[in-house]
C-alpha cells in the first residue's frame, strides 16, 4: 500500500485522469504489459438515442457510462491528432478536458494504459438532461505501463468507488461522461 506523500500524489493523478489507469499501488514492474488488449477496442456502435421511458433513459445512461471506459482506455493507443475527436464522442467538459490533459501528460512522461476494467453499477439516477452513476469499478486488471518497454508501473484496485456525472448532448441526444469523482473509501 502506498502511504504519505506518494499516496496523495496518486490520488491527485487519479482524479485528473482515468481511475483504472492511475489508481492504487505499484506492481513490481517486472511483468510486461500484455501485448494485446482485446477488451480495449471501441464498441462499434454508439448508444442508441434515448426514448421517453425512465427505464430506457437509465439504460442509455448506463450504456454510455459502461462504453466510456474501454473507449477512453483505447484512445491513447491511437494517433494523438485523433484524441480530441475520439474523446468528444464520449465525454463532455469538464471531464473531456481533464482526460485529454492527462493523456498528453502521460505521453510526455512515457506511460500508457494497459488492461481493462469491469464496471459494477449500483445506482443510476436521471434528472432531465443530467444523470448520476454510482459504480464500484474493478480496475485490478489495468494500470499504467512504460510506453516503450511495456513494463507495468501501476496496477488498479479491485474496488474503485466512482461517482460519475453524465450530460445529454444537445445536438445528438447522446449521453456523455461529464465528470468523474473518486470519493475514496469502501464501495
């Protein structure tokens, strides 16, 4: 377990980027990152436009949130000039800007994401064009790796509490992640 100042630095980084990429303790660094990440590919279809029923709205929000993770983890493996448009398809500000900035910082320091996460959504609340998702994400199969060697630098936690805010895009009606909060503590 990381304690003291190092722990505070990791919490700050986790808040600024994607939780499974940066949260939790470090691995021994000897194990290379997987050479392929089958669960990082972006889904081929965007979530369907929400219908008028409350259940359909909750399902559309849940689908947008669930798809955010593999798509956002895959973006840093694509050419940097495509990041902005790829993130705009799944995120709105302030999360859009926060995540892009973190991707650029990670590239500058030579790290990249590896692995995949499992969402475990416990609550979805929709209020008009805003929604909240409560998740206890399993990020234990993900983290950061050295961009050159693939050696793992961090590994995520099996229980990452996340409170996500989503907003419906006014132009297309698609739900997008607008803010991720990591309250800490148990799920």
